[in-house]
C-alpha cells in the first residue's frame, strides 16, 4: 500500500512587512485584505497542529497544491521554502503553484528560484511534469497565472494542455494522480475564481483518463466525479491547511490517499483528517473508499 498525503493553501503567516515600492498594482488590494481579514483566518498555530498530525501518519509522499504565499512579496518565498523543507526533501514532496504564488508576474520567477526542486519531474523541467513513486505517477500541472485585482482565475494554457495527453497516455498502468491548484469544475458563483480552460482539461481527462485529480483553491472539502474513457475519475479538494475555526470555509485539514491494487483493479481509500468544528485537536473526519 502507498500512502499519499495532500495539503493545500497554507497561506503562510505572518506576512513580511512590505517595502513601499512593492505595494503597487494588485499587491495593494491583497495587502489591505490581509490586514483586514486574512490574518484572522490563517493561523500558524493551526498549521503547526495539522503538520504535526500529518507527520505522525508517516505518509510515503506529500503533495502540496499551492498558495504557500499571500501577495507574492519576495520575502515570502524563502520562508515558504523552509516550510517545504520541514515537510521533506524534494524527492518526497511534490508541489504545484497556486494563484497567490503568482499574484504578480514576479511571483512566477520567485517560485522557480526558491521552490523549483519541488516542482520538477524525474526527467523533465516545466509543466506538466511526472514523478513516479511506487505504483503512483504524480502529474503536476500549473494553473497559476497573474490576474487583475479582485480576480483569482487560473489557466493551464495551450502548451501544457498539448503535452498533457501524451503524459497521461505514457503513464497508463500507473495510478495516475493529477495535481492542480484550481478545481476542474467551479460553482457558477465562483466565476472570477474558476479555471478558465477547465473545459479543455475535462476533455483531456475524458479521452486519456486518470485515476485521481487533487486540488485546493476553494478552501473546502470536495468530491466530484468526471467522466473518463473507462471509469469515472474522482476529483478531490481539501481545505486550507491553516484556516482557524470558526471561519468562512471548512476548518483546516488534509487528506490521506491509501492506494493499493493494480491497473484495472485499483483501490483508493480517502481518509480526511483535520479540525472538527471549533475543536483544537486534529482527528479523522471522514473515510471514502474508491474503486475502479
């Protein structure tokens, strides 16, 4: 059995003090939002409890689906690298970036400089990348693009999408886990936070298949199914790993995926762990068994 842990959207606190020249464009609105709201939501103490519980489960690998930083200040990226290093070495931790990691264009460069070793495949650099760990093929996509103020949309883009089909086909026979920050399907109310080329992603998955898609972004626990060529594909979202209860979204948590079996007869048990209600302790909150 192979156990994959999945956490997302830690929005690491505290926010470094910005230099005056950094507060231009979208960063201004993000900074105001952090001071008014987000610093009350994302707790470093809560995150520490979540990480301690995750480490106690001793997973074989950890997947992080983005939003380590908040407004893409340069001084946010080095502490975020230390956070990744606390989870494990690049071989044992796989990261894909979120929209806050690319809040401004410079954030894309900072992500690569400080976190690049966590976002590279076994053989290739760039997205999509592939990492094979045990029976699992981890396929990393980036939906992180700079957007206008008050927008949080994502986009995979034509080049990634062109390569994705070949990657999925090449990894057939493995338990293929697609990592992406934005969900492939969003509620109509989240129009300004959606994956803009989600239709293209869903078409690729319907044609080539995958065993599991995992994402963050919505700060909510979610499980939906997409159509695949041979079986339905579960798409699983997790809450922010640092959200203190009671909050606007689900309280902080993460998932474990316990993967067993072989091609055509995979079994995957989803174990959700996190804060229950306003509890300060971390415990199992739900189990779901998936088969194909």
